[in-house]
C-alpha cells in the first residue's frame, strides 16, 4: 500500500462498507416504497411482498454468517474441512431441542449454542494435529456424516424428529419473525455486521496473520516459531461458535430444522458461496451467500426442476474461469488498474520532467 | 532375526492395528453360528468387491494425478444406468449412436482448423468476437437438431413408460413387442438433421480452437494438412449413417438376444461410456486445473452433483431394478441348487449348502459372481500395474511424476489414459452392482463415501491398500447388519443390544477415524 491510500480519511476508506450497511438498513423501507406500502403498514407487520423479501434477506444474513465462518476455516486458515455444515446444523438442532423439549429461555439457548460451537471445534481439533490435507477433509466429512446419521436415527426421534426434521419449535416472544419481522431483520443484520467486523479484526490481527501464513506455508510458519496448531484451533473455535450462532438464528427464523442442513449438500452450498464471492476474502463469502440464495430462489421460481442444473453449470464455470470469485477478481483487477494508472501517470509526469531536462542539456 | 525385529519396530503400530482388526473379526465370528458367519463373510466380501471397483480407480487417479475425484461415485452410478439402458432397451442405444457418432465426427475435425486459422489474417477484434458467434450458432444448431432427433426412449415422468415398467417388460420378455421404433418422417428431414448435427459440432469445435488461438496466437507449423482426422471423420459419418439404415434389423437382433449376451454387451458399453466420459473430463475440465489443487476437488464435487441431476432428468427420480441375467436368475427345475455344479447346470438364482449342520442360502449373483469379478479385477489391475510398461509408468508417476516427465515420457497422455481407466472401472462396477443392489439416484453418493473410507483406511494412494480397505469396509458393514438382526449379548444388559441400521455407516466412519488417528497415513499408505 502506498501513502496515497492510507492517507484517505477513514470515511472514504470504509465507504463501501458504510454504504452497504446504510443500504441494508434502509432496504425494508425501500422495498415498501417500491411496493407502494405506507411505512405504517410496514411497521405494523402487515403481510406483503416486502415482508416476504425481508424474510429472504434474513436468510441471506444467516447464510452469510455461515459462509464467512467457512471462509475463515477454508479460505483464511487453509483447512480443507468438508464437515463445516455440522457446526451450523449442530447449533440449529441444539437451539430447537433446547427450546422445544427443555423450554430454555433465549439467553440460555444463546450460551448453549456458543458452548456447542466450542465443543464442535474441539472435536475437529482432536484430529487436527494427526491428519492433513485430503485426509483431514475425509475425517471431517466422516465426523459430519456421523452427526448426520445420529440425528436421523429412530432413537433420536423424540428429540430431532429423524428424517422429518424438528418441527413445532416455540418462538421466543422477544425475537419472533412472524409477529415482528422488522425487528428480526435488524437483529440478524446487526449480527451479520458484527460478525463481519469481528472477522475483519481477527484476520488483520497478528493471530489472523499467522493463520494466513499457515495456509500459505505451514512448515515455514512452524520454522519461524509459531505453533500453528493453536492458531488453527483459534480459527476453528471462532468459526465453530459463529456457525453455531448462525444455526441458532436459522432455527429461530423458520421454526423447523430439516436434516438436510446436516448433510454434505449444505457444506457444498457453503463452498459454492465462497467460490462465487472469492475464497479467503471474507466480504466475498457474504456477497456469495447473498448471490447464491437469491439466485437459488429466482432460478427455482423461473426454471423449477432445472434450477439445480443451471446452478451446477454456474459452479463449474466459476471454478474454471473465475477462480478468485467476484471479490477476489475485483481486488486483483483493482490493483492492476491502479498500477496501470500509476504507470501511465508516471509515464506522463516523467516525460514532462524529462523534456525540460533535455532542453537544458 | 535382527531384520525381523527391526521391521517389527518400524511397523509396530501397523502390526498392532492389524492384529486388533483380526481379533475383532474373530470376535465377530465367535458370536455367530458357522452358517451365519460364512454367509456374512461372503456378503461382506461382495460389498467389498463393489467398493473396491470404485476405490481402485479413485486411488490410482489420486496417486498419479493428485486429483481426488469426488465425481467417481456419480460416474459409478452413470455406469449402472447406462448398463441398464443397454440391457433393457438396446434399441435406444442404437438410436442414440447415430447422432452421437455424427457429433463426434464433427469434433474430430478440430485439428484441421488450426492450420486453416493461421492462414487467415484476422484483426484482433474479429478474433475476439467470431468464436463466440460460432459457439452460439453451433450450440443452437446442436440443440435444435438433438431435440428433434427421433429416439425411441423411455420417459422419466410418465409412469406407463417409465424405466420401472420397462424393467417389468424385460422380466416378462415383452420388450420387443412394446418398442415403437422411431424414424424420421422423411429422408429430407433426416439429411437436414444430420447436416445440422455435423455443422453444429464443427462450429463448436471451430469456436474452441478459435478461443485457444485468440488467447495464445496461432502456432501451427506450416506443412501438409493432417489427413488422419479427415479419414476418421468420413469413417464415423459412414458408420453413423449405416447404423441408421440398419437400425431396425439391428435393434430387432439385439432385442432378440438372450439376457446373458445383453449383460456382456451392457458391461462393454457402460465401461466404454465411462472411460470416454473420464477421458473427456480429464482432457477438458481437469487439465487446466493441475496448478490449483483445491479447485480440482471443488470441480469434481460440482461435476458429481451435475451428474446426479442429469441422471434424474434422463432416468427419473424413482429407483428401479435391473433384472439378473439368465445365468443367475432361474428358480425353476432343480433350483435352488445344492452345489456350484448344480447352479451351472440349472442356472439357479440361489444355492443352498449345508454349512455347520444348517442350510445356508447363498445367492449366486450377489455373493458368488460379484466376489469373483472383484478378485478378477484385482488380479488384472495388479498385473497391469506390475507387468506392463503402462503400469511401470503409473507406478513411477505415483512416486514422482515430474521425474517421469523429465525422462521423456508423455505424462499428460498417461494421465488421460489413467483417468479414463479409473472411471471406466467405476462404470464397470456400476453395471456389476446394479443387478445386485438396484439403481437409485443415491447409489453414487453412498458408494463414494464408503470407497473414500476404504481409501483412507488403506492408505490414500496405495493399490493394495484400496483392496484391503474395501474388504474391511464391506466386512464391517455386513457383520454389523447381521448383528443388528441377531443382537449382541452385552454384559450388564438384560436384552441383547441390536445396533439400528443407520449405525452401519456410522460404525464404518468411526472405524476410519480411529484408524486414521492411530495411523494417519492409513494401513499401507506412504508416509510423507
């Protein structure tokens, strides 16, 4: 980074982020205006297309948090984990079971979800020092599959509802997406923004830098004197807790949990979000989640059965031709453009300086 | 003695693990009657053989190309479905072969375009634009021609015409009566459609070459144009048209064949289709990604999902069965047989043998034929790896593929060949597994998981490891299923504990995790 960019005022440096936040905060009202609804009706929580779209956006925020947590594990730390969906599913199921079967209050469920995330991360950490690369992927896939199998067994039916999934979960009064969707919208939005800021801080911190170093070259990081295991563990724990919390919001939003989120398919969906946005870019993961969710919704509305086919084709095309995703490619190109502009400027300025020199000579 | 002790110390963990596994097996055998364990052992070996057919290809591909092909399960499934099509509806395969050959012929002309393009002097702007136009036009032509092409095929959505009903026709021997041959309404229509197919595929091929030229610039050596593609083109077009001309008699002949001959044909066709798909996948999609390791995994994962969707659109979402060939399906006179000779005489579906004083039912296809095929493939692939030049290159490539390339061997071509071989093996496994286990859109994912587990247990890139892992996975599954029926007498429990069916895959996964924690490289894996 040269001096020109760091000299910018903080407002200008974070303009993109601030505009996005302001836009998302105003979006329910914008949607209402577009539909021609009075604000009173929006605040009174009348059912409308705008309310439906709010719901879609709430799902986007929840998935964005899931995607960013996957990005921390896969993109930033470089752990090829195929069991990340389990973190989300565990949080989801735990929230459902605690609310439905045990009738815990919301704050206790929150603590429970955090502890569950911690527990999951530690479960992965048990195998972390032993296996690497593809074997780690297989083991995490295995652990996630065991979880998937366990929640589907008949023995767990009273708690998890086996193949049907968990249904009829009571909604807490404070966070009720049916009675007051706008509040739920802002809570999930605030949650997503907080998580994004936290992750940004984490990746920019010395700990996060070591995580990136681990991804780039683990042996070198070890030789410098970092015990990479602890850094990988820190990333896993942070990601596990976040994904678990995202799972909690998922259960609160649509008070049913389907066993599909525990399968490999959901992890692959997370991968797709990362790929669309750009692996290892954090903000890309969230953008990817938004694009994927909205695309899925509209594609299945327009094409029905064929939507999966089109999604698959998009997936392949992105892997082949846009490997760094939207944000990643944009960052690369932006640097190119900036460098090109500077070269151009220095070419011109240099020539302007050169010509008088030559004239003197 | 000294050496023995040394090698023991070196492999202590491995030896102890193997001993524990063996003890577990003995323990499992101990709890059953002789008949039960023999039958369970056979079933486990059968599951192991099918798993091995997939795991073997996966392991060789992973070893040589460093690609974990997560689409392998889907390709296994595609093999099974293609095999079913050849087995039950050979007329459909004959119908499809004409447009397929014509499209292939169009693509085969690709080497001719490069010298042609290098002679044309086009501006950069034109070079950028025209391939896109050619691509769109070619794809549109292909889409129009292929959707109009008359193919007599089952329907995935209408029950009366679904694969399930066709399977029933096959079992009743009335497929030939129910087939309505599809032909062009007029000769002009046929010529137009064929022309569209040829021109469309040529345009797409031209576009592909155009893209490459636009990116890298034309670097063709001046010289006489290659005549070999042209000869192939003519041959394929003639064969394609000839197949259309003899379509009706050929379909009639194939439909009149016995199920044994059809089964052999199904195996051949499915293996070839699988190998072709594998070669295509490697040369077009995976080859550009050798530098980006994770992306290959992501790509194959996506391809696997697309393949499942494709199978769902063509064959439908509901599963169906594939009838067993005559040799393994008779239930009439002299059946169930009391020995293998009796089976050969009467072609029984089951043999009942006295084992340990109890009669044991052994299915000839599921438990004898499948195991025999597994052992046969094990020996053939082992011979291929150990005794041929290709095998030597593969083994060397698994060790260090750069060194092999440095020695002047075209590793790229070997890569394509090995990928095609591995996928062909998986498709072959699909046809073998289909009559035993039926066809469904989840068969690929299930088998991929168990063969991945087998690989991880055996050591990712080791061929004997793949075999051992597959057998361990198969045996564990089947013994736990059997114990789920019998119940285990555990101490401190009143009633015998019965593991519920979902615990079968879970137990195999747990076994894998435990083995990997003890031996991170797997049983026979190379430590890095």
